[in-house]
């Protein structure tokens, strides 16, 4: 996928910007095979507009960020179990539970799951932001061993320090990661358990009177 220009939204109106915000932002981003398949499937399902955008509304026009957040993103968080909770409590009865901005928990019952999901999506506080996926992406790449300079190029950052400081976080299992580096590899002189004196090799010092 090639990033050559961007779309900006101001007061509910979209416009094409002929270039990203920096020279490094114009880049090629490799797509995983499963993502290519999902994008192709998506293109077959949605209406196509004159702008030929990948993500459109039902008429093929551009989808506004606010509409996407309300109609797609927030309900998806609820269904994924990342925002509030919706449980089936009986025949045609679904209980929605959510927490408001003051930390108070609320609940209500509905006859359809969609109504319950929409209620939580509209009333629950917090939740993963769509932009947070960018943070996750960079963190996964770094944690997976992709060199920082490569992650920098994919993210479109001018400086590698931006990649490290803004979009990567210490993984919860970092203690195990550090231990694995010094885990006693036979080929690593720092961690080898073999006594160098037993091999007849010099130890760097003499033991004796």
C-alpha cells in the first residue's frame, strides 16, 4: 500500500491534501496477506463513489469520522467486549451495562442485541480510540523484533526517537524478555555455564599463591 496523499476533515467537510505532513510520511506500507484479503472482500461489499475511496457510506460517498465512530467503531468495541457489556438474560431480553464519566455503573434491558449494543456504544465512557490502533501496530512490530529504523519507515516518522517515545510501550512480559537474552545459551560466553578452566583455555587470571 502506498501513502501519497491524505484526506482531512474540518467541520464535517472532507478535502484531499495532495501530500502527507512530511517527506517521510510519503511511503509504502507492506500489508499482511490476511489484510489484503479482507480489503478485497470489503471492496466487493460496499458502494463505490466518484472519489473511489476504500471506506464509504451506504451511498458510496465519503464517510465522516464522527459517523464512523458512532456507527461502526464504538459498536464494534462493545461486541468485542472492550466497552461495557451486553449479555443475553432471557428470551428476547438483553442487558446492557456500562460506566459513565463519573464512574457510575448503569444497566438497562432491551429486546434486541443491537439496541443493547447501541445503548452501550452511545453512553459508555472511555474506550479504545481508533487512532490507538496505530500505537498497537508500532508496538507489535517492535515487540516482534522488527528493527526500529524499519518501523520508523513504515510509520512515516522523521526521527526514530518519535517511534520509540510515542508509539511503543513496555510490554507486560518484559522481565521474561530480558531473562531470555541471558538464558544460558551454549554459544554465548556471557551466559555459558561451562567453567572455562575445564576446557584448558586461559581464564584471564591465575589462581594460586
